C-alpha cells in the first residue's frame, strides 16, 4: 500500500460570486466572476505549486470567525486577491501578517489600485480583461502568477520585518514606543499650527502664516498623506490657488496620485481660470475611479463658473447650455450620496436661475435634501468647515429671514474666514436675486450688504 502524503495547505482569501467593479479603473471589466476565477485559474495554480487549495466557502461553517482565524494561522500559505478593495480581504491580510512571519502572497489584476497603505506592499499582477474568465484568460492568469508565486510567498511579513523581536514583547525595543510618542506630539503641534491659521481673521497675516507653515513642511519631502492634504487645503483657503497648485505638483508621486489631491489640484486649476482643463481632469478621474458627490459637485461648480462668464460676455445661449451641464452634474453628485450636502445645496439657486417647467419644485426638493443632510451631519458631530456656510446659504435660498439674521450675527462673531464668506457671498447674492420683490427680499439684501462690509479692507 502506497504511503499517504499530506500536502501543505493554502488558504485562499478572495470575494465570492460575481462582483461589480466599482469604481471601475481603465481596462477593468464591468463584473468579475470570482468563483470562476477560483475554479479555473487560482485553484489549479495552487495545486500545481504543491499545496492543497482551500477556500472558505467549501465549508458550511466557514463563516464562523474562529474557523477563519484558524485557517489564517495554521495554513502553510495564504493567497489574498486584492483586485477589489474588499474589507474582509484587507482584514484577513492584516491578521495573517500578524500571525506568521511569512507565507502570505498578495495578488491582483494588473489594473487594480489597492488602497494607499496596502498599495505599497509587493504583489503579483495578472491580466484580467474578461470578467467571465474564459479558458484562455485562466491560462494567462496562471502563467503570470506561476513564476513569482513561490519566492514572493516566502517574503517576510511587514509586521515581523519592521518590528524586530515581534511577537515576543520582551524582545521588542521599547525605545521605538518613545519615537511613536514623539511623532504623535509632533503631529499634535502641527494640527495646532493649522488651527492657528484657520482662526486668524486678518487675511494678510493669515496668508503669511500659511506660507510659513508650508515652508516648514516642504512638498518635495512629504511622507504623510494626511499632513500633505492638510497643507494643501490650508493653502487653498488661506494663501491662494496658484500656491495650492505649486504644492500639489511638487508632492512625491505616490501622494500626488491620491484621489483627494487630484480633486483639489483640479479645483485649483479651475480657480486660476482653466475651467475646461479642470473638468477634463475630473471626468478622467471619474472614468478611472468612479463618480462621487465631490467629483460631480466640483464639475458642476466649474460649469456654473463657465455659465457666469458666458452670461457676462452676452452669450445667453452658451450660458444656458453650461447651466444645464452644471445642474446635471450637481444632480449626479446628489444621487451619489444624499448625505453629502455639497451638491444638493447648490441646486436650488441654479434651478431658479434656469426657471424651467418644474424647476421651482425641484429647488424646494433639493433644498430639503440639503437641509436634512446638514442636520444629520450636525447630529453626528461632523467637523466639516463647510457645514455652517452651507446652512447660511440654505437660509437665504429659503428666504428664512430669522435664521439668516441669526447666522449673520454668528459670522460677525466668528469672522468671515470661518464662514468661507469670500466663496459663499456670490451665492447669497444670487439667492436674493431670485426672491420676489417684498420685505423679506429687502432684509436679505441688507444682510448681504452687511456681510460684504465684513470683507472690506480695514482702515
């Protein structure tokens, strides 16, 4: 009788069933049949490498977390597919990295863009154009993975690599904890400096403080995405749009390619007059990464500016076309996320400016959506610097004189910078212009004059 051979076990971490690819990067299929990917490509490759391929759905009790943890700990090899930013997959990768010093192989489609931290880890890429996984596609996937799978699987876990002595606490250098505390203290000091810029009321001094802080944290040497984005938005609000562009362009490539940096770079480009280039960049971002309330809202804002410029130039036909495009993108943004009040809060005055059939009803509906989103944000303790300016705009849109009067008093008390008055004043003027001629309009106009006075240079 031939001896029984027990093969090492490989546990596969991946989504199940057919999944929609959203956002959809360039070159990606609309959907992926992960079951076909497993049966036609990955399981045969794992078998060829000499492992027993196991996937969680092969056991009816595999949903129990204890069994999942056992597989992640005891398996000789774990292969994790990172084609989609799946929360379960990311979680299980983290567990395996902490459990074992090696034996974790990361793979993914060649067009995949894992989230920032994980994107820095080495992984094997395979071609995936057809989400149905034909026999030819399966063969190409196996060929792409076969050569590097074994060597990459033997690589060290980042937890063991970057924390010498782990998991034995007695062997871990305690001075590294002091370094972390020092970093946290430095981050706290940085946040205090950012806050000091935000609350400074004098525009000239505010700008000088922002530029000085930017010099302290140069873009070219930035390592923390969070710090870089804080500097970027501070320059946007306190220094100028060109300064924002210059900082974004000087960032290291890995940070410059982040979606939020691209969005702010496009916004700044538009604010310096290049609206069409900004729209093109944002549309490309949507094509590659999918739509969002922020992205569609920013495009809506650019078309709104173009409509204003065309109207000032006397081209009412072009202005109307741009107004329609602005409304369409703000609507798309609102539908992406009803809890994001940015797109919906811009729609009421645009509908009233267009004044088409049903636009007044649409203005009321979008105003209600925006107000509900703002109230939800306040109830959840949101710390969004645009929340109060949005509420101010909604009060003017609704002709709510009592609320507008109360909020204007808060603007006087807190200063125009805290209420983004330079940006929002033009929208308040539009809201007043769409009101009927009555006492409420006159009082709202007087409040706009008072706010404009807050922006006047000091003697």
